[in-house]
């Protein structure tokens, strides 16, 4: 397999190892997911006490879940507990999420109350643009639909993955890009998470073949891959490809202190650990422990992991025991749901959130015991944003993909259409 590389043309033959593990069992469900379904069923039959009960049980496990909080307000409104419902809706507005209270029929009992206009005003204000940012570079090639980005501090360059073009590009500070791997090379699928191991000069990558990509035949769909490249030569060191029966949705990846890596598996709700030199991955959690597992990073202690359970919030994972606990302090007045990219920087977590109207880069402050105790939105809901996804910490700030076009790409009706999405801008925001 030959390819062009900034350091010259190289040719290597490296086997991609197909792996199948015991995790091909039916997908496990998190208790919050079960309780949510119970709540929806109760609302459908207008059993408001049962609706409230199911929602409140779920909130014990996921207090920062905005959809659950909104449903609690609905149940309270239907049960005549109007003041409580109004307080919840006001609180949700401070979280910066989209609640659309005026369109919610279950909130109709609140419409004539003195506090209702304030709820509408706060809900609208929550979705206003916020913060400042600067352009890092624009990717000249259109329609890449990039999802992952990583920074190499030694070469002072960025690596960006492409879903639509199935490749990785190497980008310098001026925005000049060259293909690090060619489209589909080494069996690379739709490009997602990337992580640079600067010390060992390695690039870890995740790619997937999703059904709605429209890029893969039946024999390839429902597979994922981890590729590891040598940053000095561009050589493929090794790769793992999932067996189709496992339907793993590998999503993001981070480097571990021992030179291995941890990868999130969204549709299985778990995290896998890969050794530095390949071999079978090891599951760090049981399936379903981290529903929608997405962005992840190593904590300041170098041992624990912070992992985004996308619809529940950021969790802490002890890799040795597999124990998962909420990462936020109790009664936090902010939400950590919808985190796509997650990074540790100077004792804080930097997160890209792209769920329920958040569309922002946020700084989650950490107290001494590692729990998140504060949230500072750095930039949010800018008009140029089209699915901000992930970012990378560099000496001059946090660089993030502002307009990935992921949603229009996956949502297109004609899957043969691979153009017309646009060029992507990488923006920069200060994190100090």
C-alpha cells in the first residue's frame, strides 16, 4: 500500500486484524433509558403521577439531563404544581438549552400565570450567540465533512479526519493541507476521533462504516476500525477492524499514559482499552454503562478517565474497577450533556457540546477531588456554527471544528450526493 506523505513516499504492508469479542451480546440498557421510556408511556396515557414518578427516578441518576428536567416541569404543570414547574423552566434557561416552552402543549396550564412571560424571555435569551473566537484556518477542500481533529506540538500541525472523503489531512498553521492517508487507504472508513501521542510519535485514529454514510456496501457496513500511524514516516503500525456481528460504533479515542489508548463505543455504551502494541482490546466497562459514549480524556491523576455519556452527561471511569460515577458535584446548576469532544487543560475540562441547542465550547472547572463544580461557556451558538464537533488544545488556545456539516451529510435523502456541504473553518478560543 503506497501513499504520498509530507516526509516522502513510503510503502508498507501491515495486516489489519479482525477482532470479535464477547461483547457481541444484545445491547444492554442503562436504567435511565428504561425509566425514560416508562415516563413517555405514562405521558401518552396521561397518567401524570406515574409520569412524574418515572422522571424523578431517572433524575436521581442523571440530574443534569435537560430533557428529563423539562419533562418534570410538564408533569408538575399537569398536576397543578405551577410554581415548581416555572422554577424548573427558568433554571433550564440558565443552562443554555433549547426548551421551546411556547410550543409545548403540556405546559399550557402555565400560560396565564404571572411568571410565564419571564420564562419565554429567558428561553429566547438562552439561545442568543455568546462569546468571541478567532479563525485558525479554513480547509480549502470542500465537502470533507470533518469530525475529528488533533494537534501535534512537535511539528506544530493539526490532523483532521474526514467522514465523507474517508481520509486524514495534515494541516499547517497557514491552513495548507496535504493528505496524510489517501481516501479509504488501509481500510480507513468514515473518519471520526483522532489522538496524537507526541512522545511516541503516533497518531491513533477511529473510523466507522455507518449505514447512513451511504459510502459502504453491505459487507462493510456496521464495522469500525482503529488505526495507529507513525507520525515520522506515515507508516501504518497496526490496526483493528471490528467483526460485523459486533456492530461496534467506535467514536472517539484518547492516549493513555502507558502508550495505549481508550476508545469510546457509542452504540454499546462502553469504553475499550487498546495496548500500546496492539492485541485484543479489553472492555473497561460493561455494555450500557455509558450510553452514547463519546468524547473522553485522561484525568489529572493520570489514572481515571472522564467520559461523555452523551445524553446523560460527563462521567468518571475507574479503569481498574470499571466503576462509573457522575463527574459533576450534586445539585450542579449547569449541564454536561451533549459533549462530543472532551479534553483536559490546566486543571479544567474543555468540552464541545452540540445537543439540545447548546452548540458551544464550555470550560468545566474541577475542584480538588476531580469533580466538576462549575461551567463557563466560552463561545456559543454563533451563526456560522454547523455542527461543531471536536477540538484540540494548542499553546495559543483551543482549536475546534466549527462547521463540520455532519448533520446535513447524514441527513441527505440521496446518499449518492457527496458535494454541496461547504468548506470547514477551524476556530480558536482562549481557555485561560
